[in-house]
């Protein structure tokens, strides 16, 4: 008997939540997107009907196919009280800490030992590696459409400072450190002050931050027109160094918190 759309949807949701199905995975040095998974996620919105999900004094109305994810002690995930939630179809590995309030959207993959701090967002389909720190108010953008687009990728042992925004399929390679307030998207070139080069979006439209890069918020001058004459500068992320033992010692606090 042919599988119905709802049966297919429920099967994929279960796979996403237990980690056997992923929106994207690393193959060699590259990341590959599984477009069919995104298609099933989008199908879930079409299949769903608006329903009342009100809890206590708080009113919630959403598609019945996408309730909040339920966690149990057996998941070994710390969901600290205070307003956090994960949506159905999100994978959260053991030893992840979710501080309130924060949100993990459908299709996201959050690997073991990661800290999702207060007011942090893990957007739809974002892939977060092991032992990552998402500091308070950091925003990892969602990329659900187009279905072939690679989501935001944060590899293992990355540290993202407070009030950062990582969007549009950006890839943060292993061990990168993103300083407070840095915004990275596909239209913002990064200057590598160590090597004297610019990092711009590749042929797939992605910005790739090198492994171990330490990125801070900087600026570059406008070089022509009235803006140049007025001394105007534009925002520009800058790689100021590559990670070393001193950088590592400044972020070991996370081990103590776990």
C-alpha cells in the first residue's frame, strides 16, 4: 500500500527528532543539502490545520502538524525553566543546555554539549555542531526556502558571542570564534587582516569563515562619491587572528557551566 503524505511526514519528523534524518550533512570537506527533507517539512504546513495550542494563560495558535517538541529526562537535555521551546522536527542531542528564553526551529540539528543561551535562536534547518556556544541573543538564521539552499552551518567547537547574527547559508568552520555583535551574511565580505585578503561569497552564494578564525566587528571606508568625502565607513567583519591557546582559555567557562 502506498504511503500517504501524512504518514511520510510523520516518519520524517520522527527521523529528524532522533537524528537519523538531517537537512544537511558533511561529506568530506563539503556540506550537502537534502532537498527532499525540506520538501517534507514544507508539506507539513500544507497538511496542518490551525489549532488552539494554548497553555495556561498564554495563547498559541499554529498548525497542528507543528506542536512544541516534548523533552523527557531520558533525552538528557537540560531545558532550564523560563520560556524556551523547540519545535517539532528539531534534533537536540544529549548534554545540550537550553537557557531561557530561547527557541529551536523545525529541521534544526543541535549536537551534543552545545549551549543555547538566553534569547538565542536556532533557525529552521540550521546545523549546529558539538560543543558550540551560542551566547545570549545570538541569532542563527533559518533557511527553509528555496529547498536547495544550504542552511546556516556551525561546525564543532565554535564560539558565537552575544548579539551576533549568522544568516543566509553562512558556514562557520570548526573552532571559529565570532566576537560580540558580529553580523555575517552572504552580502557582507569579511576582511582577513592576518593574510591581507577578502573572503566573499562563493559560487553557491555562501560565506565560509575559516577554521579557527577569530572574527570581530570592524569597518571599511567608502572609497568614492559623497560618502568618501564625508568620511563614511561601512560595517565589515574582520578576522584579527586565528585561534590559539590564549583564545581557548578565554572560553573554557562553558566547561564549568556544563
